[in-house]
């Protein structure tokens, strides 16, 4: 009986641990498949997505800058030439690696990298000097190509090294099919991206306060006389949706234009209204006007039809698992910590957070350099991505050099399947425990009554 009581105590302790696992996002690896299948059993058959306006762009996308929600996309994963929209990444890398007061001295290679009569430029001379801040204004507002080349050399020492930085940064922020060959966006067959990738790059730029401060400038900017030029250079932003321009849109916060014969007209634009920040990328536009008209139409549609809402940790947990618990070596032999970063999703006004499901992002990382596992997750409303998050699991066990053995690689690609775990229905487990407790109570009462009857019988024998 003593051993049975100990068993019950141990079972109760295990049940408590199991309950913690049920509420913990650690289960993601056991609950998600390598194909990115939906975890929760939400019925999404009734979810509807607002109808978007028709656009002229051959490729475009509209996303929420905060949640990563893709509100609209048209051929957004097809390879395109970005033209001068490239310069937003050149600007971001410069801001991240330089002081605004640094002096940039322009080389002969930088000055001769442009066709003075055809390419956008400020007529910078060999040996001429600007501050980094002045150069950024010249590049982001006026789109001066020689300044992009000069900044690349200033940041990395040479253009080739800077291009390597560009490609690494693009991949870091989520680009899937991008390869840059220069810092300005001048046409090169090996210089390409997609609307989706450019939106991911723009999202990183939009989250940098210095970048936004420069890129949102709607007034004129002046670079004063320099060591090589006696006259000042005054110019303004080429983006025509800023204040005082032909296609003015009051919620526009900046962006970048682009054009080459091969790329056609391109545009990246940032907008903000009532706490919602959107990014629109339009590629392969047939003319200058269409890119601004399309962008404004998509912004108005996005702001009118979507709402940003919060997701609590309990919401996230319930999405990751409903009524199952998992037991395996990964939970029993390692002291694990987890970190799940998520706070917002963007859904149609007619929808509800209860309609949202979770899946592994097709472009997710699985790393084990320090024994850590990192997975990118996406929140889905029907088939639409309405938010993203990152789940990281790490082990406190100093002897553990890798948690990778707990996942089995399914093929030579970057897809992984979860290690098989024993799956137990929580309610069945609770029923078994309750039955065992009741049985123990009955047995205890029966034994106690039996002892009392024996003692009473023994006293009667003594009395007679």
C-alpha cells in the first residue's frame, strides 16, 4: 500500500509536469511537420480574404511592416530587376556601419561608374568629400549612383566586399531569391530580387529610425560647397507621393523609386496610419504614373480592410497544441529554456484571432552552433500569412553540444521532421489518474473496515 501511495504521488507530479508541457511552446518541434502543416485544428473553410484592387504592376506585394502579414501579392516571388530601389539596402548598411559625421572621399572608380548624361548623379568629382549624412541624402533622395558606389567603398573598402555584405544582409532579413551585383541597382543580369524579398529588405529599413528620418524628407536638401565644388547642390526626393508632389498621399512616409529599360518602373513605399505601418513594393510597372497610382490604391485597401491585433502567450500556446502532451528524451534528459517572440497579427476586419492557425515557415533556420534550435513560424488565416514569429529552444546542460539529434533529417534539403514522441490524450490520462485515486481510496476504506471488524470480533471472543 505504501508503494502504491508513492506511485500516486509520482503520477501526480508527472501530471503537473505534463500540464506545463501542454501550455509550453517547447512542443513546437514535436507538433509541427517538415512540410509546414497547420498545427491547430481550427476550421478555416469559412475564412474569406478581402478583394483587392486591380493593379498594372507585373509583380507587387503589400505587407504589414510590424507583423510581416502579407495582405496582397501578385507574382511576388518571381525574379525581377530592382533598379534603384536597391539603394535602400545600401543606405541601411551604411547607417549600420558608419557615423553620420564620417568623411567619404570619392575614388576615380566611383566617379566613373556612371554615365554622366544618362544615369542619376550629382556630378561628384574624384577626390571630392561629403559627410556620410550628406551622401545618404544624395543617394536616397536624389538617387545619385556614384554616391552609392562611394559609400560602398567607404563601408567595405571595395565594391566587391560591399556586395558580399549586401547579399548576406538580404538573406539575414528574409530574402529568398536575391542576388545583388552592385550598390546602385544599375542593370546587371546577376543583380535581381523579388517583390517579396524587397519587402523584407524594406521592412528592415523601415525599422531603422535614422533611415526613416532621412528617407521621409519631403523638403529640399542642400549639400554645401565642398573641397572640389564651389557651388551648393540642392535637390529633393524623387518619390511623388510625398507632400507637395503630384501623387501626394498623406500617409506616405517615404520610399525609393527606380527605373532601367530592363526593370521598367519600380517603387518601394512606406506608409503609416492609425498605428498600422504598411510597405508596398511594385515592380515591372509600365509607366511612371502607374507605380504611384497602384501603390496608393493598395495602401487605401490595406488600411480600410485590415486590423492589427495582439496575441498573448496563452493564445500562442493554444495554437501550438490543443489536447496532447509529448514525452521524449528531449524533455526528460535536458534542462530546456525557450523564447517565443510574437505579439501581433494582421487579419481582415471581418475575421477573428480564433480563425488563425500556425505552421513552420518554409524559409526557417535550424541551427545548433551553441546547442540551440531556431525555427521561424508563420500564422495563417486560411492560406494567407498574417504574422510571423521566431521560436528558439536552448539547453542549460553544459554537456549538450547539440540538440539536433532530437530531430531526424528527412532529406538533403532544409526540411526536418520531429523525433517521434509518445503522444497521450490529456483527458484519458486525467481519467486514468482519477480512477487510480478512487480505486486507492476504495481499497484504503475496505482495508480499514476489515481491520475494525477483526478487532471487534477479537474483543467479543475475549469477553466470552
